[in-house]
């Protein structure tokens, strides 16, 4: 049986458990998100160190707008503060930031911060940190379908010419390789509208640890779990050995 021993090119993480971490300590939920930013720092450092080239973090889902306004505001504020405060260190580490998600609901300030962090880190060549912010996979697929339908209506494409690549090229992740490993912390075993198309052949790992407790060591453990898995891409073991 062939085993995948290499480092994953792309790790995608659903950072879950901030609220529970805070409640367990008698703190407000937003304090869990603040603690979660330290885990983001740890994971970025570890990803650069281990040679992971793409790291996607689910920072805010489209559904998260339904949380109490104070919590939504706290996450937006934390995002703005973090992207400004962390920029020098990210640039030093060779990290490029890319944001995926719909931008129509963000305030002017958040939009400015997004433009600023994407442009100031554009030269990073060690790791691309993709932040999924106001992201929903189903919505992303609907938007891709709309864009493809428009091309068909304009006569640029016939329905028979639509392939998997056509769809992939119209997703927000068009320039990003599919994730090799998807991690969700806090013991929840769901994808929650995250990278549904892209994660078709990913390996999944669901550690019990809450996001604020996920550190470099936990990240390296996730890479070890990945290395122990056998990826077959729908084939049988012998035929994947050249992959
Ligand atoms: C999930 O935990 C976490 C979030 C919805 C927000 C994550 C945001 C950050 C870590 C901070 C901002 C991010 C960046 C990249 C600067 P939860 O609140 O659903 O936890 P629970 O399931 O225990 O309630």
C-alpha cells in the first residue's frame, strides 16, 4: 500500500471552539476570538517552518452575520487590528495574504484593510495565507454557475464545453490549489459550507482541541496524521503510486 509521506501543499482549517474556550474560563465569547488570533500566529509560523505553501483559515462565514451584533463587531475589529498589527511580521516571514469571500457586506474600513493587507504582503513567496472572510461555499458555487451561464448566454461557451475545470476557474479559489488536508478543531465533524467543491479529495482531521489551544505542536501533529494517510483519488492503491 502506498502512503503519502510528503508535507501537504495546502492545509485548510476551520477554527472552531473560541466561544467554548472563553465560556470555560468565565470570559466573554469575543475573548476567545482574541485568544484565537495567537493560534493564527502559531499556525502561520509552523506552516512556514514546515514548508506548507498554502494555508486557508475560515475566519468568518456568511452565516456568522447572524451572531449577536456585538460579537460580529468584535470579530471585524479584531480582523482590522490584526491585519495592520501583524503585517510587518508577515512580510518578514514571506507570507502573502489573500482574502476570499463576498465583499458586499463589509464596511468601508474593513474593505480598506483588505486592500491594504493584500497589497502590502503581495511579494510574499513562502506561504499564501488565504483568509475566508464572509465566505460560503454554496454561495461561491452559485456565483460560479451564474458566471458560466452568462458566458453561455453570450455565446462564448456551449453547455457541452462545461467541464470541472470551467467551474473551478469561476470559483473564488481559482488561483489556489485544492486543499490536501482539512482540519476542524473542537471535535465537531462538519464542513459547515467550507470549500465543498475544493475538498473533494482532501484528507480530514478533527482534533478535540479548541482553537485557542491549537499551537505549533498541534499543527505538526496534524501534518503527521496527514503523512500517515493513504490517498487514492478514487483509484486502487497500486495505481496511485505515480501520483
Ligand atoms: C469559531 O469559533 C470562530 C470564529 C467564528 C471566528 C474566528 C476568528 C478569529 C480567530 C479572529 C479573527 C481572525 C483573523 C484571521 C485575524 P466559535 O465562536 O464558533 O466557537 P464555539 O463553537 O465554541 O462557539
